[in-house]
C-alpha cells in the first residue's frame, strides 16, 4: 500500500512497520493495514512543525490504538521514522503526545 506511486518518496507500509506483534488477533490483513495506516497518518498529522496544538481527533486515535494493541510498540516504531530533534515545535508536540499517551493510554504504554 503506498501513498502515491508517482512520487519518489513513496512510503510503503510494509517497509514502515515490520515485525510488530499484534496481541489481539486481527482477522483480516486489510483491516490491520488500514489500522496501521490510520495510526501513521494520525502520528504525522499530530506531530508536525505547524504552530498549533495537535487536533484532538488525531491524539484520540493514537490513544485508542494503544488500547487496540494493548501497548505502544507501534507508536514507538513510527516515532523512529520522524526526526524529532529537527524543530522545536515538533519536539514540543512529541512531548505533548507522549504525556497524553502515558496519562490516557493503555496501562502497558509506560512499560
């Protein structure tokens, strides 16, 4: 699954997220791909260099993702792809998202 096949910086989902164990069985692989893609979009839309607070719907989607996977391994795998130190606003938003995940996310997020 790719964003756009004509672009040179195409993100392939299989390259983005590999070997992530899903604790709950997701019956259909299409559902899992859609879930992972939605998580990636929520992460990139909430952690960007625009000087506004992250939208609540994107933060909520990331929090619900921790409950679906019973942890935050997918989130941390996605964060390795984002250059957090590149901009002070990105760093602030990353810290804000981490705070919200620790406070409102699944109990295994802190481990």
